[in-house]
């Protein structure tokens, strides 16, 4: 386990149990951590880190912690612990359009800048699929050995009449761990000149 993983785990434990945050403060000072990127789930963490790696960046070494907060309704709690009321880290975040209001309120209460919130129209998977295109996404699914599972999924009656982009988006959520895996795969396959704006702008801000 890396130091940043230890910090991420300590923050999650601190936020979910409400216990003392001594180990979090100690790790933050030792690393040191300067920025926390609050994202809704682990697939977002995987995508952000994959794109950063493709650009030759090591976010952990830069003092940036990309943290899954387990849903947008938790953002105010995490922002309070990690922002100016708590650790004093710079806060930024990536969220879906439907959850923008949660992030805006949470950041405002923590004294964080609203410009530091980057918003996906539907969700990050939708952004990635739209930029890559369904043909390229199917190629990646084939390369990952999941084409048979995809074909079985597409034969389900519920998928008839849905646009291909919607079908792929639904497919990524049909098996535990698949969204995380493909968050990394899809982000890693992006052309450097064609990156979803929310993800590109987030990385540029760090």
C-alpha cells in the first residue's frame, strides 16, 4: 500500500466512523497532501488517475489525493473535514450534472471555490463513451474479453430501442467492478487531443 492509499483509507475511515482524525493529520503532513479531488465513486478515481498517468503525471507525488466519497450527498461532510474548516486542503471535484447542487452547497460551506467543480452532463462513463465512440468502445470491450457478455446483455428485451451509447453505459454497471475496470480502460484509450471537457479541465486545474 502506498502512502497516498493509506491516506485515502484513513480519510474514508475518519469520515464514515466519526472517530479521531489524528492519523489523517499525521499522514497529510508527512506526504504532504495539498489538494483533494472529491469524486462520487471508485470508477471516477480510476479514470482520473488513468488519464493523469497517460499524461506522465503522478498525482500522488504531486500531493493530490483523488478520493471516492461514496455518492454526492456525502460531499459536504468530506469538504468540511478536508477543506478550510478541517485539514485546510484545496478542494476540487468532479460530479454529474444531477448532483451539481450537492457539490455547490458542500463547497460553499467549506469555503471552497465554485470554479473548482467540474461537471459531467450525465456521468463520466457517458462522457467517455461519447468521445471515444461506440465502435471504439466495442473494440475495447472485445480486447478485455467481455464481448460475449456484451452480446448477451444487448439481447435483453430491456435494451431494445435504446441508443447504443445508452446500452454501453448500462452494460458497464451490470457487474461488480466493471465500472471501475472500464473507467481505467476507457480513460486510458483517449486520444490526447480528444478528452471529455470536464476531465480535461479537472486535470488542467491540478
